C-alpha cells in the first residue's frame, strides 16, 4: 500500500486538556478520528514536508494521541510534490482510509490539483498550501487556511522594504510555480504602490539544478533582491550566489519560506542579517510557542519553521473546533462551521478566519541572528491582524485577476 500509515495510540490527555473538555457532551464512540496528512517526503520540497509531519506528530504526542476526548489516527501520504500524485493520495486517504478530515498539502499547485475533488467529496481540509484563489475568487467551502495565502506575507515585506528599508529598485526571483508567481506579484503591487520599482523578475523552474545562469542575469544597480523560493531552494540560491562571488554585492530579503528554519540550520554566516517575513517564528514570545519551539528543538535538533508550525497550528485549530462540536468529526457540516468560527490563541499568535476561510493574523518581519550557537529568525517588527487582502477593499481586490506572472503588469522592467 502506497500510504505510510501512522497510528498514535490512546494515552492520557495532556495537562489542562481535561479542563477544556469539562461540561462538554463528547462523541460517545470507540472509533478514532482519522486525520489524513498530505505532505512531501521526497524531492526539492521534502525538507518542509518532513517538518509538516514532525509538527503534527509532536502535537499528538503532547496531547496523548487525543483530540476532543477521542483517539486520533494520523495517516500520512507522500505526494512527492507532484500534482497528479497529490490527487491520487488524496483519493486514497478519502476512499480507502476513510479519513474524517485532511491537513496539508504543502504546495499551492497541489492544493489546486485536489480542489475539485475536495469539493465533490465535501472533505474538510486545513491547508498548509498558499494557493490564492481557493480563498478568494473561487473559495472552496471545505477549505480553511491558518498559514497564509501566497501574497499575504509578501504584501507586508513589500511595505516594509519601501517604507522602512527605503529601497527604490528591486529584483524579484521565485520558483516558477503558482506559489512563487503569486508571492512575487503581491510584492510587486504593494512595493510599487509605495514608490518603488521592480526592475527585473526571474522565475527559475522548481527543480533547477543550479542558478548560475540566473545569477549572471541579475542587474547590478538594484537596491535588493526578494527571494520567493520554497523548500531548500532559497538556501541553494544563496549558497550559489556566494560561489559566484556575488555575496555582499546586493542586499537580500526573503519571503516566508526562503530561509525557513528547516533549511536555516544548514547555513552559516552568509545568512546573518537577512530580513525575511512570515506568519511564524520560533523566536515568538507567546505562552504556547515558548513551550512548542523548545519541545520541537529537543525532539528534532532544530527550530520549527513555516512547515512544522503549520501543521502544529492546524492541529490546535482542529482540536478547538472539535471540542466545540463535542468531538463529532463525522458531522462534516458542523466541523466546517466550527473551523471557520475559530478564534483561538496558537503558537503563531491569535487566529481568526475571514468569510472566505483564510486566516487573519499577525505577520512578522524577522532577521537572521545567531543565538546560543544557532541561526534564528528573530522578530524585529510585527504587523498585527493582517488580512489576505492587505489594506485593499476585498470586493475591489477580487475584481482584479488572480496574482500571476502577468498581473499586475510589470511597468518598470529594464
């Protein structure tokens, strides 16, 4: 069987969980809640995908393998970061494993590949992927996202680059996939509306073996370059930038996965000082994260980032929703309604959802620093309660095309 089945056995609930369940009429059944995890364990996105599994695994261990008073069976499927495989694995989880709810997948193009199937099956899913239109022009009623849309964080970084760092001329480079295209487009829009100019855009294929030809094209008179890479590609690009002798000649800023903790642990001093943007940092000082981040580091030897925190936060939200409906995961309509009404403190900070199923929450500007001998994304500024629509009117935002390589139009390329 292609799916890697992982069952977390029933144990005592974590301290405090019993209080949360007090007075609730929980589902009276011996059947476990079956939670399917769509992740990537092979290919260029595997570093993040493995962290997704670890984040969920840690949450379940901390809570005795339980949610809302019921045992949880987690079933893991490796999509390989391939859209067709993502669809096949989703079908196996739903039709063969009979899961009650899904979390994942990792990549925007995977989420788009399973969109129609999720709608047809009416299968609740807490996504990690950032595909814009699944919570915008074509909202999927069975889809909620507690991480970020592709552009949600890049809007913020563009504003910070233009108004705080005072950059005027920038280059954008990202993987040539929906996530990278949407991220760069959102950055371009906000940066140029705040007085900057995007003078060059580059889109290497996701599986580019080396970036030499792209590095050779970089315009030398830009103030900085924005990295919209996923997985280990941001790390690889910076390493090759160093090998080509271009390190230090151009300032670098990163999107939410460019210097994720899953790859930052493999870097050295070349990463120091680089600003990035994300909805999470292992450095966050809130009551949940000051326990989660050290626990993850103790278990796996490095800090959690976007991917590990993504599934951990999803589990926090799923548990809160299940508690509110008495643990009845079989009632899909009630579960989706509860998920969308969630207002809960998590490892990333406070989380609510807009009417389209996308998170409204804090976005953090971070800077790579060395602490206790390791590289960390330290928080230097917080943008509170950021919507996927930034500061735009949602109706006006949705009247425009979805972000892409071609929209908004690039008017300042040189």
